[in-house]
């Protein structure tokens, strides 16, 4: 097991994707700090990892504040002896369209996802640098942060911001030998369970059956375990040269996302005045150069169409 002797923190790991990440890290030999806001949920996760032969402890704290980040790092060092890996998975949703989203809806999501990632990474990096540890930091992004999604202004801003911070941190952490990447998971979660498009895939997963190939291959949509392998790999010594990346994982698909790059570049002597833009707008901003936005899903095959609500 390549992570023997390593210690990892996985925020938001009492259940769902976070628990899958923690279990895989433990399977590969790491001792894991489970984090959740619910003590019973955290204890159950620890018990599950221990039953599978792993080592784990729990730190029950809501991610976001500096005090929470300090408690997590202290919990790892004091209980498990050190820290080598941080996975910032904790998050909440408060989905509403722009005119219905309140300040509280926005602030709560930003505090957990964006500020929580910032405070935890800052605390972990401080420990890595002080102790000369070539640590591994894995943040969790989202397709929403890369492409946008209706009703998720807060979540999109947080997830896009996380990837922006990762690119900055890769520069700042390079001399210390610490890597930092963002994983973009596409997997069955509590959120996707409510989307009719994914109904057949989620139902198969809940039954313990293999998801239809259309979801796993064509859409790159799978289970939490399909993402967990990438998390463990990025935490290993084998990934020491991989940093500053946004990497998607889901089903049978793996993707390395590009950095934003110009779709077209045009020059005009003297610059682009209002009049010049009016004159050249059709050429500059054509269907070929304007970029798409939002997730674009393939049409569902007839046999995978969601069942009418009354039939379920």
C-alpha cells in the first residue's frame, strides 16, 4: 500500500463522496481524520474504516473558520502523529435562482466551500512548510464551477474560485515541494439523485447494479468510488510532478481540464474603439468564437428516459 505511514484529513467525510475518498485513502495505507458536523455520522464513518482494517479518528467541527482548520490539523498531528495529505471536500448547497437567492444563501455556501478550502489549505501548508513535508493537497471542484449551472450562483462562484486558488497555490508551494490540485467529480450524490436525467443511473447505483454504459462512458458519470482512486493517486508519491491541475473523474472517464485560453485573438492599430467594435462586431463575436455556457447533456436513449412521477 503506497500510502503506508501517511496521515490524511478529508473534510466533509462522514458520508457520500468524502467518505468514499477517506475509505480509499485508508485502503491504500493512510490513517485518516474523518470530519463532519454530526458526531454520530463521524463515528459511524470511523467505525466503517476500522472494520475494513484501516485507521481513523474523527474531528467534529464545521469547516469554514480558521479555528476549525486549526482544530483539524491539530487533531491529525496530536492523534495520528503527523499530516501528509489534505482533501477539502466539505460543502453545502443552497440552490436558488439569482432573484430568489438571499445573502445568507450566498454567504453560507461561500463560507464552507471557498473560505473553508482557503483556511484548511493555509493551515495545512503552514504545517508542511514548517516540518519540511512534501505534502499533498487535493481540493474538490465541480463541473458547475467550470461551466455554470442554473440556480447555483453561490456554488459556481465557490467552485470556480477554488480552481483559481489552486493555480495560484501551485506557484506559491512549488519550492516547498507541496502539490495542490483540484478534482472535478461527476458522480451520483444526493444532488444528482433529484435530477430526473440521472434517475436510471442513481437507481442502479442504489440497487448495487452497474450503471448503464451510456452514463459511465458517454457522460462520464459514475459512483463515488470511481472518483476515489484519483484522490488516492494524487496523494501518492507517484503524483509528485502533478500540480496546479483541474482533473475530472467520473464513471469510465478521466479528463484534464484546460486553463482558460483565448478562443480568438484580433489586433487593430490604435486599439479597439467603440466605432471599430461596432464595425467589426459580426466578425469578432461570431457563433464560431462565442463560448457556450452551462452543462450540455447528450440526449437520453429511450430506454433510459426517467419514469413519470406517478409511475414511481
